[in-house]
């Protein structure tokens, strides 16, 4: 018998199991807080307060979530093709160059609603290019995409430092960053949306690239599940042999998928650069590329899972900052530990509790697991 | 009846909601060969796994030699004298025969003493049962038949009195299978008890004393082999009358559709798998390629269907060449009317996590009829899938069900429906009934004959000699990458068996 356990209904598969895994991760994180000598319940309260307690906090939570959505979608698209794109960090970082070129060139010419699409194109094109090189190395030479994309993160970081220090820095400035964009390259804030729901926002970086992220989530869903290209991507991801059999070119599909993935990661740069800081600074990505991996794992590579997962991680980021502020014993690294635990339980140990859940379902109602009670097992 | 070596009383086993074994009663007399037959999924392997300690029964008793025992692990089973020869050998390929035999029974930290003991014990077993094998040979260098012998020796070395063999002949030539049966009879004469699990009725008739039939988790009958017939057993297995021999008319071969000349193919390690292969397939005939698995048939199929590159040689489809040595796109070949039912439906012919309708268009997904711009036209895809489901009686008839949830026979029907419905001129079929239940086999065979009668050229590769003989109009035998003979459909099994083993009777006579 190859699968001794029955299948689960979809809502349990995509909703209940990640939720249980998340609870286990928080439980273990609570133990860590206990070890540090603080009250885990109070810590949890502080985090929730810090993430959602005030309109302004919600703004920050959603601002971080926007970045994670882009990188999470990027990782997910590559996952569907069986590729592990660890290079979201570098693709986002170098994508900032595309935003910079568009904004520095046109901020004195066009209004924001023309600069925004131009910056999107710039970020996506450069992000896609940065993923194209590892992709072609994988497709034509068999160089493993995990290794090459990690290396390209370092190359991106070095390149951006060089550009910011030696090329893009205005004369006479001490800081390694571009000049501040003119107001026509600033994105409108969305704080009024939070205020609409009764929150008060003094200031937050929450901006319309959030809407772009939601649009991209929808487009990724359309791409993967409704187009011929998505069909080919999924076929390749599930079974490269079946893809070969079906006449799908492996090299072509790997390159196209990675470029879409890189473009999505590159767009992440819009959020902090055009939406918040209005200039390109050193290390503006701050790990969002890696958080995207956790978001994609947690969201089961489905946009409907990635959006809430990104908001969860946004809340962890923002709530964690509050926690570190209120509890001096707990540093911001605590958030990294919680993230790590979530990745561990939602990703690596995804199936740890599955047999128990399945047994529970099977004992309550055999029908819900999709099998008539009288069917026999495999030989 | 003699004392029972094994007695199963009321065995039940469920996996979640699946009742794999229900209330099984079985008594196997000492010193007999007992066959257990049933379709895939009837619960044979589950039952044997319970007996060998891989699973524990939910309820019921196991008596070995009249004594009630609890078998929780394979080690318990071994201590009660039960040995198992698995369908997929559990051997360490780069160890010697001796090393494999003492594996798990090493005894102490240093190996020299147990090796010496094993060597003398092995000599005794060889003498007693005629199980010759070189103790210092490396496993991966031995032919499959001998590897199986090592598995048997392993069980005997551990003092097995009861030997369970799970589908032992699947990888053997007819001659090797006959040799195995001789060994089993010898074991029986020495007082051992043998349990033979198989789905091949002929083997049951040839070697067993008693036979038990399983169907849908239940033991439906036990017969003395001498008092039953193949027809009765088939009916018991399936639960209805089955046509064992396919009825077909005379073939009316037309023009040459597929022509292969001097084909040479190497595998990824650079080993030559196909060499100097030439043949034609005409419209309206089925050409069968017989051979023991691993003699180049798979590579031949993959090359002709454009999945694998050839080193040299030509393949002509409808008189026009296929670029087999260069970059061939299986999609182009499909457009030219070549359909392919691959041997490995799980990894090649289907994408198991996809829903049924998505697999119904695999390979044909870029046809305009299924597309609306860059989008898949889901309505038309589902309509095509539903059409195939109806025509090929695919069950359950749900185009949105995940393909992995269909049974083996229905999965195969999904592939066949997809490939046949495109109305190809040439159909290439690999192992059409592997892991498929008897009822579906009958259906698939009828369909293949129907394709032939519609004037299609069919190239059939199968390791099931019965299938090749009953379907083919011409039989080519492959051995070691070459075609070693061509015979008509009336060739005897013995004649084909010799060819499959690389012995040409004419050569042997010289």
C-alpha cells in the first residue's frame, strides 16, 4: 500500500494544516521567550498590539506585507516550474536600479502616474534580466539554479554598492545613495483607506504599490491556472519527463519562468523606493527576498495563500519591532527566530502532523476524505 | 490434510477508510506450494505484509505451525521461520552475494568469522536445493534470475521454513521462470512451505498445489489446483466472466507507415542500448516487440517517439524522415500523426497531481481547438475530457478529479483515450496493461485491435508474452539491443522464450 492515509478535503489541506503548523511554531517561539525570562503571553500581546493596535501600525504591517507579496509570488512562480529561486533578494536589489533610472530620468518631466508604470517596467526588466542569467546557465549548462541565484545575490549587492558609491551618488554628498526623487516620482499613500475603516494614521509608508502587489497576485493566478504557459510551467514542475513527452521545451520554459519570477522580485523595489524613501539606499531590500521564500512555502505557492502569509509576516516584522522596543530582553532577532520556526514547521516539517489530522478526519467521516467506506486498499 | 504451516484467522486491516483486508481466513498446509492470486488492489500484498510484520492486523490471529504468534516486525517473522522474497529485490547492488546474505545477520563487529560460516552454509544450501551462485560475485553484475536466487538464499540462510514470493516472475524470461519453479518444487520436496503471490494464472496452474483467490480485500475461494481451471480462477478474480483470448480477424496490412533502419541508441551513461535495429510497421497491422525488460525496448520506443536522441540510423514516418539524431520535438511528431502511449504512465504519460481534464490534453495543449489566445479554453478542454471519459468508460466519470485518485486501469484509459482520440496514423504503445486489472486489460486489447482494423499502424512493446502473442500480427524479439528474430502470431511460447533469452534455435542447432 503506497498511501496508507486518505486524502484531505481542500480546505483542510490549504487552511487547517498551515494553521496548525503556525500554532506549533508560535508555541515553540513562546518557549524561547520563556527561556529569555519574559512572559510569552505578554510578548504575544505586545506583538499583536504592535502590528494592528493603531491605524499607523497597520499601515506599517501592510507596507512590509507589500514587499513580501512581490518576493513571495516570485518564489512561488519558480516553485511551480520545480525551480528554487533563492535569488529574490538580489533580483529585488538590482530591480532598484530600474526604479532609479526611471525616476531620476523622468521625475522632472512626467507626473507620478506616468512615472509609476515606467518604474514598474524598469524594475521588472532589470529583475528579469538578473534571473535570466542563472536561468540560461541552468537550461543550457545544467548549473544548479540554487547555487547560481545565491551567487547572484552577492553580485547584485556588490554591483549596487559600486553604483551607489561611485555612479549614482550626487556630487558632494557623504551618503551612498541617490538624490531624493522629486515629488512627481513619489507614490500616493493609501493611509486614507485605513482611516476609512476608522483608524488614525499619523504617518506610514503604506502606498499604492500594495494594490500593484494584489494585482500581480491575481495575474499570477491567471498565469499559472488559466494560460497555456502556466499549464506548461506546471507540467514541467510536476514531471520534467511528462513535459518532454508533451513536446514542451525544457530550456524555454525554465528561462521564461525564471524571468517572470525575477520580474516579480524586481517590482518589490518599487515599494520602499518610490513609496517610502524616495531614493535608493544601500541594502534597501533588508531580507525581503528571503522572507519571500517563507511566504511562498507558507502560502503553498498559491496567490490566495501568499497574500495572507505576506500579511502575517508583515505583522511579525512590525509587531516584532514593537516587542523589541517594549521588552529590552528581546531583540529584533527574536523575529528572525519566529520566522525560522514558521519556515521550519510550515515548510520543512509540513507533513509532520498530517497523518494525525488525516486519521482524525478518517475516523469522523470517511466521506470527507473522498473515499467510499467499502473501497479496498492497494496491493 | 497435513498440519497447517500458516493459519490466518479472521484477519482485518484498514488504512483510514480503506478496508484492505476483511475477515481473511486461510490455512496453508505444510510442505505445499500455495498460490494467492487477485487483481491489483485486491489486498494480496497487504496480507503478506501483515504476515511478514510490515503491518499489524487490526484484528485476527496468525498461527504458525499450530502455535499462535504475534508478528510485529520482520525480525519476528524471521524468528518464526518466515522468509520473504520481494518483488523489488532488497539487495545492496555493489556488495557481493556473501555480503548480501549476511546483511542483518552479521553476528559480531568483525566480519571474517560470519563470512566463513556463511560460505560453508551457502555450500550446503547449494547442494541441498540446487541453488548455485558464485558467492563472491557482485550483485549488480548478476542477471536478474540469479539476483532473485540470492534473495531466496538470504531467506533460507535465516532458517526460513515458509517462503513467501511476491510476483517473482515479473522480471524473468520464461526459461528463468521455469527454473525458478523447479527450485520451488525442490524446496517443497525438502519439506518447506512456499506461498506464491502472482496475477499470472498460468504460473498458478503450473506450480501450485492449492490456490486462494482474493477480490476486493476478501478471500473469495480456495481450490485444489488440480481441480480448477484458468477460466474459473479468472472469473473468481474479476467477479464475472472474462474473455482471456482476444478475438480478432485477419490483418490487412497496407502501405508502410513507420520505417526504422539501422537504429543505434545509447543511454545517458553511454551504454549502447539499441543497435542495428530495422523494421517496418504497415497500416492495419500490429507489430509486437517481445523481450525481457531492459533489452532496449524502452529506448527504442523513446527514440521513435522523439523523446530520446539516436546516435545513428533513420526513422521514416509516412515516407518522410524524422530527425532522430538531432533535436526532435515530440509535439511535431504528434502533428504528423504519431501518437505515443508511454511505458511509464505515472511519470511520462500523465501528470498525476493534475486534474483529469488537464491530462486529457497533455501534449495536445497547444492545439488551437483548446486555446483562446494565450488562455486555455477550459470549457472545450473539459468537454473533450468528458467525451473521452464517456467513450472509454473511465471511472469515476469526473473530469475534475485529481488523476492520482484514479485506479491504474483508469489512468491507462486516460492515456489511451487521449492518444487514440486524436486519430493518429501511427500508434506506439508501451506496456499497455502494466498494473492494470483484468477487466480493463480486456477493454484495452479490444481497443488496440479496433485501431488496427481502422487501418492504423500499431507498434506494441510489452514484457507480457501472452499479450504480445494474442495481439500481434508479427512478433519481433529484442535481446541485448538487437532484433534477434521475427515470428508470426502462431509462434510457440517456448520458441519466443528461447529468442528472448538470446538463444536462436537455428544457431543452437548448428
